[in-house]
C-alpha cells in the first residue's frame, strides 16, 4: 500500500468519526471511553492533537514531557481540548485532512483511528465498519511493537492470533480466535467481551493484558 492509499483511508476514517461525533449530545461527550481515564471528549481531543502532530513538534513535546508518553498525551489533550464539545469537533474536522505524523511507522495512523474510534463508539453503542486493510495492518504493527512504545509484542509472544473474518494469522502457540477488530482491541489493552475471543490461548492473553 502506498502512502497516499494509507492517507486516503485515514482521512475517510476521520471523516466518519466526525460525522458520528456530530450526532452526540452533551452527556455522551462526557461518557467514559474505553481508554482508561479518558472521556469521549478527551479521546476526540487526543485525535485532534495527533492529527496536528509533526515530527518536529512530537520530539519537542516528548522531551518537555521527560520522555513520558502519558504525560505527553495529557498535555496534548489539554492544549487542544475545546471549551465545548462543538469547539473540539470543529478542530477535529479542520485537522481531518492533514497528512502530518510523528516519527513512527505510518501504520500507527491506522492504530490511532481504529482503536480510538472504538474507544469512542463502543461505550456509546455506535457501530462502524472499518477498512479491512486498516485493521489488519494495525494488528500487525501492534504485535511487532514493544509494550514500551504502546505495542503488544511481549503480550502475544506466547499465543497465535487467528482472525475469523480475514486472512490473518500471527504468532505461534495456543490459538486465540476472533475478528481482526476484536484481536486489535485485545492487543491494544481494550476490554472485549469473553465470548468474542475463543481458543486455548485466551487465558494466556488475558493474563498478560
């Protein structure tokens, strides 16, 4: 997949989320997301900050945060979170077509848009069908990225992930079966219903989560 193809998918996912957020009421913006400690509004602000991030300002902000990703993210949210949900939404809409990114593999944009999209949608009962390539590439990236950089390389080292809806098999060990999206959420530290993942490797995956 060429970079332009990646960005076209990212832009489509951002636009779809903007549409979904535009239908929320004030109470829904304050709902807890799947991202621990963040509300729906916080996740939306994080996505604004991520879309605005460049290689230079990422490095600068990371140094100022003393190389602490959590502190860097918290500061980013505080910088761009609007006084109202509508203000944050307008900022996300304005940033949706950007092609800037931090110094990381471009597939991190798929992780951001899909995982954080579900952080917002699932607690609110909003369904969405993601681009298959975006989900598969996000899973592959997460499983080869170490936990210190937000990935799950160590977590999945002892299991085999098998997607039930696409041609995706990763790892060697007791099998964990589920949709590619469910696998992505699981390896990204998000809660998934017990019946969504099956196979003898589920306990090992859960124990390391």
